[in-house]
C-alpha cells in the first residue's frame, strides 16, 4: 500500500479560507483539493462530540461544489476515524486516489 502524505495549503489558499464565509468552507476547499496529488490527504477538524451526520453533510457539500468524492471509483475518498478516548477533536480525512 502506498504511503499517504499530508497536503499542505499554500499561503494564498490559507488566506482565501480565512476570508471565506466559514472555516474550512467546502465551496473553497472543493477547488483547492483539485491541487492535491494522488496519495495526499487533508484533515478537516470537527469536535469529538460531533456526529458523523455533520461529516456526511460536509461531504455532500463538497460534492455539490463539484468535487468527485465518494466510495469506490471516485477520484477522492474519505475516512471518518474514531477519535482517541481523550481527544477533543475528530477528523474527516479526505484523500486523492488518482
């Protein structure tokens, strides 16, 4: 299995996100994610008490903004790993397959 590396936002991308309508704005990130190379990942932070429903809604919003993300043959995939017992945050891990 190929090792995944973390995708780093450029300074311009970070600035654009800071000026966006909301933190980690799916509309902006859908465009930024197209710069990812295969086997790169990006973590979107949620509170550990957040349900997976919030993450699923986030995925749906990425799809609505043109990102081909999903299971199976989609260009981008995602995982929702369980947080550690004492963790305050939970992450939605988005990665590029090809």
